[in-house]
C-alpha cells in the first residue's frame, strides 16, 4: 500500500508542478519565488561517473525531442553516465552543421569531425 501511495503522490505532484509552471508562464512571471521541476525515469544506467556508482537517467517530460534522452539505442550493452555525456556532446556538435556531419567524442572532447 505504501508503494502505491508514494506512486500516486509522485504522479499528482508532477501534475501539479506542470500546471503551476504553465500558469507562471501565462502570467509572464520571469523569476518565481518557487520553481518546481519534474523528471521521468528514462533508463537505469550501467554505472555512474565511476564503475562502482549506480546511476539512473531521467528526462524532462516535454523536452525537445532532438536530445539524447529521446534517442533509440539500437544495440550494445547498457549505457553508462559517461556514454550519455559523450552522446550529448556529439549531438550538440552535429547540430551546429546544416549538412550531414559525424563526430567522434571521448570523455566529452571531440576527437574528429566529418562533414559532407
């Protein structure tokens, strides 16, 4: 019963936060005294920043779909925190180009970029 109660309260709190943020935007309030942010669980990660750490990847419910959070992993083992950061860095760089581009990233540093 407690698990279900916690789940219900998380769900209604997220709903209330979305309404609160919507109304705040509608009123044009730029710096509200309280800002509530909610995230949805995207996936458990293989490990955190270091192999001995647990990690979970969350996404904003209405974030831009052109982000790593909405990418589909086609194959391979479960991603780690570092894999997510590298993919995000690569996507940010590729978005800078208007023509097809590819980038290789290691520890958030671009190692090579191909365009064309």
